């Protein structure tokens, strides 16, 4: 495994110094490097991913040694954008990626508690909120990777929510009610391949229940349960989804967990991928959601639910 010094030694010196400042969260050094070489902000790595400096802020898609949580990543990104970084520029990570797509699928900004702020900053600077194809890929990716701060910002900034999974995540109960009723004016757009939405309406409704549970949309969960959606379903989703209860538990959605159990969710069920219970899933919560997930674990460990009413 190469060291950080070895990786950066392969880059032009100014570019390597700028990358080191980014991953260290050092705005003073980065500002000095950008002032000395104004075109540096548009330069690209010589590595196969060909990332610009802004891509490195995501801590994703570049060499793993250069990835890690940076508490002031939004400050670093703002500095780069002010210096002329192109927010919608792509790089060759994962085939093709822009900074927004890399941020919403990265563990490190999420762990540092800065992912939502980064998404807000990128959107304010002109990032394409529905992705380069206009298919909602940033929101789909954020849901697939369960980066909920990113989900919330994308929805608040106007990301499209015109399919059952997106609408459920956004708490659009009116849209979902009309869709469940088969209203002719509801035009359902497909989700990107990253988040395959079933063409079977019953399964799509189960997927909606899962993503509403993930995002803590209590009234949407209630609506879908009242419509007869199976509370213990395990529809296709991502590695962060299973039953609604598993999915809510790992995100620390205490109120939704209570509702699901009251409506028949079985805490003893094991998911099909990891063969784990909802309590065991809660033990793998990330970043700022760990404390809430611990509260969920306490609730689900109780054998008596008298106080849940």
C-alpha cells in the first residue's frame, strides 16, 4: 500500500501540496497554493481518476489513503469554488462522477457530520441537483447509501420527487395517496438504475414504506400501512435497506420504530442479506445517527411494549 507521500509525489508539486491541504482541512495552505498558481483550481490529477481538487473534498473515488473525515470540508469546498472550481466537472472515478455524486455516496463527510453542508454548498454554487441526465441520480444515490443529511438537503433544494420512493422519502403524502388510488394525473417517473423501483405497484409500495421509514416520515409510514402495505416486507433496495423496521432502526428513527412495532413489525425477523435482526442493524449506525440508534436498540431489546403507546 502506497503512503500519502508516495501518492502525492507522483503529482505536479503544487497540485500535490494542494491535495495535502484539502485532506488535512488546512485552508490557509490551500489558499496560498491557489494564489500562487491560479489555474491550479482547474488542474487534474495524473492518477487514473483524473480528479480536480474539488473532487478530493468528497473523500471518495480517489486513492483510499487520501480519504478520511474532514470536519471543515465545507470551508475547503467554499474556498475552491470561490477560486473558480467547476462544480459540475466530472472525473473518471467509477467511470464518471461529479462532486455532488461523490459526496452523497461517501462515508467520510457523513461521519464528519458535514455531508449535508457540502451538498447545500454545491447546490448553491450551481450543482445539477437532479444529476447530469435529469433522472434524480443524486437523490437516488443518497437514498441507496442512506446519507440522510444529503437526502434532506436535496429535497429541500427542489430535487424531483415524482416516483414512490422519492415521494416517500420526502413525505409527500398527497402524491402517494393519489398514486395509491390510481389517480390518472399522477405521472410516475422511473428511478435511476442505482435505485431500481419495481414496476409491480405492490412491491413499489413496499419500497416506498422502506424509504419513508429510513427518512423518519411518520405520517407517510402511517398512510402506507393504512393502505395495506405489508409491514414486514423486504422489497429490493440497497445494502442499507431490509424490512422497514431494520431500515428505520439503523437510522435511529425512534418514532417510526414505535409505530412499526405497534402495527405488527416483528423485531425478531432477520434480513435476507446479513441474517441480522433490527437491533443488530442498529449497532452499525454511522456518524451522528449512532446515539439515536442506541435509543432504538434499547426499545427493541425490551420485551414489554406497554410504554410505547
